[in-house]
């Protein structure tokens, strides 16, 4: 019998839903839904009815595709209500050999919590005697440490969403965040560098994640999303926001040098709006000005050694035509784009960088971090070597 799990992303631009099924430990995405966010700015709810309806529409789309009624779900939160911190728990061993029971002891050590936040703990890595455990040369140590990533979600947002999903008769299993999902997905992805820079160019924010030696080294969220480009187009050309979004993603080409024109239609609600033709170069210049401003700010946080890191882009903002050529020419970075694999089950029309955060959450829930298992395997491996050495010595 199939087991179903649902993840719903509450985004400032769109509400996205995926349903995946589990049969004999095999996972597959069987339903997806995506609707434009209404009544929600990414931080505040302006209209409850509009907000609830757009969540419901996204859910219904996924339910119809999967032929399954959603009764419970995980919620992915991507706004400023989430904080990511590191915590370290230490266990003194006084030179003894590390044993599996020590992992249980160190995991049970409690840390102080703030009642204003909902907590999720994720094991990042282990440290022996304050040194990162890559290939341990000895199991004898004075101190064993476990480094965890702590995802903290503001309780105010949780109470608000709890009320909304209670009206939709959907139980919330847990609240997730995109940063930890991205991190564990990237660090466990095969055939990848141990040093990565991920830039999630979203609607309201840019989320920068730097991974060094497969450890989360730096994370920063900047309120400088692609929405600013659309706002500029709206103000300068007196067009609707939806049309500005269409121009940004579907029409404006950052490498197009032809002096073509784009027709601006009429909207009755604008009053003085008139049908006109605007040069593509003008639209491109508006976009480039905002991009230059945005990524000159981002560059302040990026590592200077470009050859040491792989640079990845994801998010809806990276869908602008020929963004790759722009970024490489302007700033000299050779970048790649991070998108869900083509065979993951997400329909082609939805499968791009804008849904990557949701996919990494799916990956995290279906591929639990193997950090503890890896550490236990190293313990077994070195324990066997110790016993083998003792056996050889006896001979």
C-alpha cells in the first residue's frame, strides 16, 4: 500500500505543492501544484481570503494529478521568519576510544531553547578534539563534538499558518526551511566539489549559502530579489505587475542586441495608460541596471578565490534569458544552474530553478542525512583495524 507525503511551500511569489508516494522504499513525485501568491507579501498577510484561496488552489491541482486527498503536510517557509544557527555539544572522553554508545550520549545532551521559536535540529558533522573529522587517524580522543544546524521558525508565523491550515482541514507535520534543505542536498550530491557557493535568486530575497569542506561555512539572506526589476518596469512604463513579470522572464533577453520593440497593451484601471511600443533595449537597460546594483552587493559576500569554489544559481530570478552570459561577462564567474533532475516526476512546465527549494525538501525527507551512519562506519572500520593490528602483533 502506498504511503503519501505532501510538502507545501509558502512563497512570496507562488504557493507550490508536491505529493510523493512511497512504495517498498521507492519514492516518486506523483502530484504538483503551483499558484501565484495572492494576499501575501512574503512577510505579511494583506487579505486572508485571497491567501487561503491561492493555497487551496495549489493543493487542489496537486490532488487532482495524484488522485489523492491531502490530510497532512510539511510546510516549507522561505522568508525572514527563519533563522539558522549552529550549535555544538561536547562529550569528554579523556583519551578513551570512541564507541557507538558515545553517539547516543552526546545526542541526548540538551540545549537551551527560546520559546518564541520552533526548533529543528540537523546533524551537520562530528569533530574530534576540535578538528574536523575527515579521515580520522585515531579513535582515541579527549573530546567528541557534534555540530548541529538549528532551524528556528518564528512561532508567530507558525500560529498563523496553523489557523489557516486548520480551516483547510490539513494537519501540519512540521515546518521546514530552504537553507538546511539546500545544504544537505548539496553536501550529499555525488560528483560535486566540497566547496560550493549557492545563490538562490528569489522573488523577495537572495539567499547565499557557502559550503566549505562539506560544512556550512556562511549563510546570508539579502532583501534584494528579482521583484525589484518588475517594480522598476511597472513604475517606468505604467504597466501591470503581472505583465512586468512576463516581460522579465519571457521577453527580455540580456544578450539580444537587436533594436526590436515590445508592444505595451492598455489596462482600463490605469486611466492614462496608452497602447505603445517600447524598445527592447530600453527594457534590457532597466533590467541590467537593477541586476548590476543587486549583484555588486552580493559580490561583497562571495569568496574571492573563484577557482576554489563551484558557483551555483537557482531560484526564479535566474530564469531571465541569458543570465549566464550576463553574470560571466560582467563579474567573471563561471556559473552553473541548479534545477531538479528531469526524471524526478515534476512536470516539464514547472521543472526549473524556481521549484528547487521544494525539491530539496523532498530529497531531505526521503534521504535522511547519513552523517551518523558514516561516523559509525568509520568507528567500525578503525575498530577492525585496531583488532587486526593486535592480531598481527600476537603472531
